[in-house]
């Protein structure tokens, strides 16, 4: 079995389409996109009632006079992982006064784009022959899960509540991370992470050393959990030596891998740490992410029933 594994698309339409296209380029048997599917920003397109609308993002403001220009701008935003909504001046003032309405619109847009993406996936590949696994991550609202589950009867696998099989290997999946500065929807402390992982490890029925652990949070003190040090204002701290990198992975994830020694660890979450590390005999990989630039990063992993035969990183 040849797996194409990618992470942290964060709403970027271009990256999702490239992920789907990988099936034809690399002749894969399984597509996995796991963790942080949703984007992080909602941009209004404001109708001023004078024959034009205004919007702004990517460090610039645009004036949109035709429907074609509006659609083109919406496409640019979607490709960069951004959601948009068309509103007038009155609606803008109302949203400024009611942030809960902004949150509701954002969640609606997240779910709508997820359904659109899953429709594309079903349209472009034969999900009865190509295993397709789509998993949320810590940044994703809980409403996203139900959208994925809606496509179960069309061959899309939601993996976090069950054990799946890949070429005879049991696949354990977990979307939570340890605390971040941004208080995202799916976080737990190290004790909670350890408890969750032990519970899911108990679901495994076969040899744990032959299992695959798809855990969004990477293990601590590896080459795949390094992120820039942040100051008290959550800005990247740098000095004479440049940006300081620190280990931000989970000790509980590392402890669980050291204890159980699964065959393979699939991780993400830390965009800057594309690469691989070994913890004992366990190969742990993180493709990293540059979704904002429209760059798809991934790992191809070839499995036999006994082991990982080959693995290599791709981007494009």
C-alpha cells in the first residue's frame, strides 16, 4: 500500500485540490489529510450601494465593480485559506456589535467549504478503491466532524472514533494537542493527553508494534516539534542569532510512543518542522505546512504487511 499523507491545509482550496491530484501523480492507494482543515480568517466584502464593493486582505484593499471581479476575489481568498461573506454597510455595523454572529458565519463557511471539498474528492477519485481518510485537528470547530461523517457512505473515513486498517496495520487516530497560546477548540493538558492515548491504545486488538499512530500533536524533543519562540505579545522572538526555535510537542505523546513502540507515527501541527525522527524503533514523520503560499507538502509511505518499506517527502 502506498499512502499519501498531508496535514494542516487550513482552508486553502489550492492545497486541497493538489492533495486530490496527488493520487494520479504518485499512484497512491490511500489519501490521508489529517489535522487543521479549517481556515482562520473571515473577510467581509462590503456593498457600499454605489455600484461597487470594497474588501481587503493580503495587505491591500480592493474595489470590486462587477460580479466577475467579486468571484475572482473570493477565489483568491479561498486559495489562501480565507473565508468571505458579502454584506452591506448596515450588516457590517451589526456584526461589529455582535461578535457571536461573526462566529456563526465563520462556522457556516467552514462547514460549507468542507462539504465542497468532500464533494470534489468523491468526484475526482473512486473512493471505493482509493482509501480516503480525513481528520480534523485542534484548530477545527466541532461542527466540522459532522460534515465529514456525512460522507461515510461515500467512502470517506472519519478516523478518530475507531481503529481503521491499512495494509493489515491497525490505524489509531487522535486530533487533540497539548495547550497552545491560542486556546484552540481541541486541547488538553499532558495528563489528559496521556489518558486519551492509553484509552485509544486499548482499542488495538493486534500487535501494537505493527500499528500506525496518526496523532496530530508531535512528540516532544524531536526534529518534528520545533517552532519559533514567541514573546509575551505572541510575536516571533529573535535576537542576534536569528529566530530561536523551541520544542513544543507533547511529552505524553513521546511517552506513549516510547512505551508502545508502534511501527509508524504520523504527525502535524507544527508547520515549521517538516521532517522525520525516530523514537526507538518508531518512525515519526511531519510533512509540515506552507498552506498560505499554496504549497502542498506531504510524505509518501509504502507499507507491506510487515513494515514500512519506503518513505519520502514531496512538495509542490
